[in-house]
């Protein structure tokens, strides 16, 4: 099943209003576990995630998955930086992706009950999701992504603005997912979180990949000057 | 002022006596306008939503056209429907002229652009909220439209009510295509026009008060239905 | 969804059953209240549900021409003869007449009351340039008014702002005249039944030229195979019957008879 590299980017450029926000970029991603995308604001982290996921069109170049596009799409899930809550109950939010896949009602009920309990929202399953707190919404968005049992999960700053407790809960759920075989590609501003989770690191700056390395080597001995400055907490212009 | 007071009294007497003609006319008004509303919604809600989520070459043009059609003069619609349904027209064999069906057709044409346009405005907002998620979940166009319509149903109710208000209060088109035939195509608005023509302002105003009350009742009913839903399960 | 729409349309379309006939008649026939007296009796006597379309003569003739009604009841002789001539109706049957009257403000600034003929009455209005409301809707009444102006030798094109075409039915035109304190040519029936007389009064009537002949024209089944020729014939037979005669002659408003039955059996 798993073929490495699982995705290849060739000469990818993304332009917005004639300005390149990403690329030109050539990139191969391999391996399971956590791939953490780091970089200063405006480096193109979110754009890269969206390009990989296929929700952001490339201006030129190509993104090739090791499996067919359809299989790749079906196996992916994405959690946005600010969670999108359907204007429905918590239960309906969890059930929605499964309904799209045509999963049977019984199975949906079972998985919804499981995930509702896993994120601690069993008591409010019939509560309107848009009325949940920020942390609860983030957990719900994560559960709604994982309920499809994706093999690739994209996360854009999943713990921004969350307190320590929520951050820990989310990290626990993510670790479980990787142990179950999912690969996770996520951006974060929290260097501590990156150190805790990362198997591999992708360091972006100004729309370019400045460094791609194993977590051990990256955090101990970054090769690029940009990454060194970033890890030192310097401002990168 | 005395004229308005006389109209109020007349309206009260009409309703109080449960005048058979009044009930007949009122029910026909409701039947025609609600039928038109159901058909118009079946077309306009998906259309308006589709326009909100779909990007295509002449989209702006289509939306501008829709907004322009929103102000379609009912009299012109009536005339065109009349010419189409006339025995001398292309659909004459259907024998629909001067029937409630003809009035429904005219009203559908009048309110569909209105509902579609309001739907488009409302759905554009919801779509910008849902866009990322629904794209990410790899939804089909059909799934996106049904999701947006379902989750935006309270806003769409406003669109539907606006359409109903325009339909039930419309007179120009249905007068032409319905013919205001007693017991067949006479509705509240055409009856008001008729009584005004006879100079019987009190009765005309009485019917007007009934019309306004009817419109209020429908609005309140729908609003209270949507409120019970809001308090219950999501 | 298309199927559902069609279904709804068909359901609504077939809601009307029973033997019906569509009759386009002039506003005066309806506004006078005569139709309300006749139609229930017709339904009772010959079991025919007459659906009345109240329009101006011009529109009534157009409806007959395109076969959208089964028969018409109008009052504009020349137009009717042309209608029969063109083959839109097999024949024209005179039923009854009423008369036109000149209505105006009760203080009568144009001294219409002193006129000895209808034409003189109009000439007085024109001379005084008193406000005059014209139907302007190609109805029988409008045509009558135009023919009177023509007979008076006046050219309508030269009329200034005192001559106002409102392009409306009899009732709406009377409303306008009432509001403007204007003169207007109306049929007696509509006038008597009009509820918003205000300062208006009947100022001139009785000139034979003002007689207003109603005729019944069944739409030709040769031209429009779908018209209900048999029902139209049944109605015609009823309209010229003694039963119709007694109702028409006996129809009064405020003690005044409005119509004179003059059909030849």
C-alpha cells in the first residue's frame, strides 16, 4: 500500500494577483508519522498544505500522488486553522462526512458515539456546534476529520489559541492516529509542539523549501541560515 | 379617515359573517400563491445556491440578469403569459388561459427571480463559510447545494416569504391571465380592483384588510414553525 | 422535479369541471349588476356555468378573435359587424339596449344641462374647456364617445389638457372623474351602480343617438374548433327567451329600469 515518496511536487508555482506565494518548488514527501511544516508568517505553509490536499489550484507545475487522485482524495482529511462548523448539531457535524460516503446508519451512529466520547462531547451531541467554545470546536473538527479514518491528515495550526489541556488532548488524539497508521502533515507556530511530535521537518521561507530534514538533525543542527535564525527566535525578514 | 374606518368595519363584518364568497376568494388566493411559491422555490432555491457556489464564464451576467428580472413588471409578465397561453399562441391547445393554473404560471415567473436572487445573496455568505470544508470533503455539486440549502433554511425562509408576499399581493398579471372570473379565477387582489372599479371603496378596503391579515397570518405561522424547530433538536 | 411541476399544473388545471362557457362581456354589463341577476338563473335553467370575463369591447373582440372565449356580449355595432364579416363569429344577435348619459360636476360649468342634443352637450364642454375624462381604452363606451366627437366635427387631436384619457374601465374612469370634478360619458347602468358619486350628477340623457345596443356573438366554431358551440347556442336561445326578457326589463336600480330587451326571437 505505502509507496514512498507518497507525493511529488514538480515546478509548482502558486500565484495570487500575479505575485508568487509559493514556489517554484520541487518536493518529495515520504514516510509515516508526523511531518511538521515550520516557517515564519507568510512563508507559504498553509498554501503548501492546501496544494497538497488539492483544494488550492497550482498556477503551474504538478502535484502527483503515488496512488490515483481519487484514492488520494478519499484518503485525505484536512483540519483548517479556524475550524469550519456546519450550522448543525455536534452529532450532525460528526455524521456529515460519513453520510457523504454512504456509510450505513448503524455504523454512523456507532462511530459518532465513539468519537463523541473520545473528544469529551458526549453530553452535548445535540447542541449546536457553532455555539461550542474554541477548544471544543477544534476537537470536533479533528474528530470529524478522523471519523473517515484517513490515511493522510492535514492540520493547519491545530492548537493555535488553545490552552495547555486542550493542546494535550489534541496531541494525544493525533499520536493515536499515527500509531493507527495515518500520516500527519501539520503546520505549527509552537516550537515545543514541533519538537514533541515531529518525525520530519519541512522548513519554508518566502515560498521556498529551505530545509527538509529528520527532526533529530533539524532541531540539533539546522543547515540553512533561515532555519537557524528561526530556531533561535530571530526575526526573519 | 372616514373611508378607512368604513373599510375596517366592512372587513370586520365580512370576516365575522364568514361570508361564503370571501372564504372562496381567500382560499383561492392562498391556493394560487402557495402553489406558485412551492414551484418557484423548487426552481429558485437550487438555482440561487448553484449560482453562489459555481464559477463560470457568464456568471456575473446571469446574476445581473436575475437581479434585473427581480423587478419584472407583473403586467408585462401577464401579457406575455397571456399571449403564450392564448388559443392563438403556441400553448393554446393546453386550454390554460383564464384558469388558476395560468395565474400560478404567471406568479411563478414573477417570484422565481426574486427568490433566486435573495437565495443567491444568502448562500454566497454561507458558502464562503463552508467553502473550505465542503471542498476538502470532496463533495459533489449536488451535495454542496443540498447542504447549503439545508443549513441555510432559515435564511431561505425569508426569501420564500418575500416571494409569497409578492405573489399574494400581485394583481396586474393575474388579472390578465386569470380574467377575474367569479368563482373561478377571482382572488383577493382582483376582487379589490373590481370593487374599486365599482366605486365601492369600503368593500374594497375590507378585502384589503383581509389580504393584509392573511399575509400576516402566513408569515407568523411560518415564523413560529421555524422557532419551535430552533428550540428543539438541531 | 419537472415531473412534480407538471403534476401540480395538471392538478390545478383540471380542478374546474362541469359544463362551462366563457363569455367576454363589457364592464357595463357587470358593473350594472345585471350579470349577477342573470348568471344564477342561467345556471339554474340550462345548467350552464357562464364564466364571465369583464373587459372592454376592444379586448372582448380580441379574445373572441383568438378563440380564448366561446362567445362575447358587447356594444359597438360597427366593430361587431366587422367581426362577423371577418368570419370570427357566425352571426350577431341583438339582445337589449341601455343608454349613455353625460355625467359632470353638479354645478355644471359648461351648461350641459341646457343642451338639446348629445352633440351639443359635448360641444359645450369643448367650448368651455371643462375637464373631460375619456375612457381611452378602446371599449364600446370609448368608441361611442369618439363617434360623437366625430359627429360634432371636433378633432380630438386639437384638444388641450382639459381632455384626459385615463385608459381605464368604466368604474375607474368614474373614480377619476369624481376626483377631478370632470365631465364623462358613461352608461346609465354603471352610473347608477357607482358608489363614489361625490359631487357628480347626471346632466344629460335621452338623445336617441346615445342608445347603446348590446349584441351577442358566438365565436365561430369553423375558425376555432375547440369553442363550445352547442353551449354558446344554448345560451343564445336563453338570452332571447321570454324568461330573459322579464329579468332584463325588470332589472332596476333605485327604481329605475336600466335595460330594454329588444331581441327578436
